[in-house]
């Protein structure tokens, strides 16, 4: 079938697919609906988490108190220290899990009804110049819930395009730990409006980053990837929806949760032996390059291990005020951008390594760190010019 015939078939599908099919064919509508899970996940799921955090944290207090009394000092740090497993458990249960469930439900409905295919086709022309397809954007948006199922979902990509999609997820998908922590920092700095700026900067830098390292052959291959007729929209299959939801939750529990435990123990060990403080001190002189105070290095180091480290490193214990002297919007934006994007978190890194081999994962880290540093320098010094 020639491209002209494919395009005609697609137009016929839109004409016979009803009002909804024609409506979601507009890129702005498709983008709004596709990012709906991110909006709901960040606002409603995290509001639910905020409501339950204090009761759950209080319920765990007797356990933390008992473990602190009976365990040796090192084991105490592993379980009830600042990065201990029991101390961090409320974050995992309340902030990651509800967001993943929200994402799973909405994306499963989109998939079951055929809406995902229509979204992908509508957005594909806007993305193909940078080497992404409409389906790739779906996976990147899935990463706003958790990067782990998003990376695993790239198994359905072709071998030549999978690396590009994984790189975009690693760089631009602000997961259910990263985005709430980022917004908490903005709120504590009385700069909540920076949330929208951050999303725009993150999206723009991700597109530039992806375009820069995507092979020209892949960009050309994307040209006609969606010049085929779309299936009509259909009623949701609740059996299929429940299966998709279960698969995502299973992947999170089986893959992400064990890694979360390892990270808690590793971070607590590094903190106990002073390694994190040493890394922060080594990074502190480099912070001047980004017009940041040396104390911001702690957040950079912690954010590179786990994304809620952004807030742990920048906010007081009550998460209500900044403990690092970030005085201008440019400094706040630079600090959270660098901490959030410099490296993928350990959970994401291990998942990428398991899916794509360690050589690919290490190369991705080096490339991402270089590009994230470059973008952070631009944010810092352009902001300084206008401050």
C-alpha cells in the first residue's frame, strides 16, 4: 500500500469513527488526555498519600522505637535511620503505589478502548523529527508513575528504536517520587508557580536530548510509521483492564520493591560510613559552576540514588522550609533539575541494565549526566542574567 493510500485509509477511519475518534485526532486533545494520568496521579493520589502519611508514620513509630532500642547501631541505621527501610516505607506505600495504580487504571482503559492507538497517531507527526513515535510518548508518560514498568514496556519496541525510548524515559519521566519531591521544594520556597516552568523545561530538554543522540536512520524510519488505518474505538474490556492493572502492579512488587529494599540498605550504609557526606563535600566546589551554594551538593548526591532525595537534601525535617540557601527562582529550578535529571535512580538503572545490559546502562548514565549538566548550566546562568 502506498503512503497516499495509507493516509486516505486513516482519514476514512477518522470519518467513520464517530465524534470521539475525530476529537482525539487533534494533537492538543490527544496530549491533554494522555497526560491526564500524570495530573491525576500527582494531585489526587499524592493528596491521598498526604492525608494518610501522618497516621501511617505514627503507627510505625512503636516499631521504629523498639528496633532502635534492640538493634546494634549499624543495623539500627539500616532499618530506622534517615534512609532506613522502616523509615522510608511510608513513602513507598503511600506515594509510589497509589500513583502507579492510578496510571495503570487510566492507561489500561485507554488501551482497551483503542484510544492509545489514536493518541499515538495524532501525536506522531510532532514527535518523529526528534526520533520518537507516538507510542514512545505513551511509554514516557507511563514513566511518570514508575520508570520500571515503562522501561519493561519498551520490550515491544523494535531493536533499533528501543534504546532511544529507554533513554527518553530515563531522562524525562519524572516518577512518582521525583515529581512530588520537586513540587514540595517549590512550595517550601514559596515558588509553586515553578512547577509549570519545570515541566516545560523538562519536556523541552528531553526532546532536544533525544533528537541529538537519535540516529538519522531512525528519524527517517519514523516518517511513515503510522500511515495506516486505525481500528475503530470500542467499549472497554474490563477483563483486559484488570489484567493490565495486575501486570503493572506485579512488575512493581516483583521488580521495583526488592530493589527499593536494597537501595534503602545501601543508602543507609553509605550514610552510616560517611560516604554520602564525602561525596557531597567533593561535589560542593562544583556547585559554584551552577551558581549554587555548596550545601546543594547533598541533594544532588541523594537525588542520584533515589529521587525523593531531592526533598531530603533541600528541605528541613518537616518538609516545610528550605534548609539550603536558594534565594532566586533560577537557583531553585537549577537545584531540582540537576538533582532529578543528572542520573536515573538506582531502581531505574538496575532495570535498564537487566533489560538492555550493563554496557548500555553505563553509557546512558554518562551521556545523561553530560547533557543534564549542560542544561542545568544554561538554566543557572540564563536565570542569573535576568535576576
